[in-house]
C-alpha cells in the first residue's frame, strides 16, 4: 500500500469520525478530539495486532486480516497465550473479545454502547503496564476511557458507538 493511499484512508476515517460526532451533537465539543483519538487508536491497535500475528505465526503470513482473526478465534487458549508471548513488547495484547470484528458482529444488541465502552476500558486495563502515562504522583492514566458518556441522550448512545466502530 502506498503512502498516499494510507494518508487518504486516514483522512477519510477522521472525516467520518468528525461527521459522527457532529451527527450526535458533539461537533466542535471538547470531547470530539478524545473520541476521534480513541476510535483511531482502537483501529490502529487492532491492525497492529493482526500484523504482529502474521509475523509470529508463519501460517498467517499470506492470510487476510479477516482470515487471521478467524484462525485466532479457533486457537486453543493455550496456543493463543503462547502466540501472545512471541509478540513484540510494543504491541498491545488483545483478547478475542477485543477484536473489531467481535464488536461488529454484536452491534445490533441492546446496550451495545456499554459493550463498546467496556471493550475500550478492558484493552486499557489489560495493557496498562505497557500503554499508560504515569503522573507525577505515580498514578497511571489509562489509554482509553468510555466514549459513550459524551452522548447525553441515552437512546442515542448505541447508534453513536455503532458509527464509531464502523470507521
């Protein structure tokens, strides 16, 4: 993939996220930047995870991202944990329930926003030792926070998270 393709796709993703924020009354709000950053980071971590899996499992090398996720979902828990141990230290560890495809397949469930938020927070907590910022008081600031909290109308939270997850 060429750099211009990546740049174009990145700009399109940011524009889509900005449109979602605007559609849910969050355009130009202070939370818009955090929402865009977290959604973008979630996508990046998923993509990097798949890339890393392709590097450490020779059978995955020529597979599509969808096929890699399907193959990892069929792995035993022990094999999955062994694979994770071969990942580089700079790659976030994801549980199978953290995959974008897992969320996509559950997007029509009631309370989807809670699942989406819980997934982000669980990724942050699962990786807190390698992906957090430490304050002067030695507290760790997580990588993700729930994002549906910024949507004031309860009945719109699921739709907002569905849109954020689709980009």
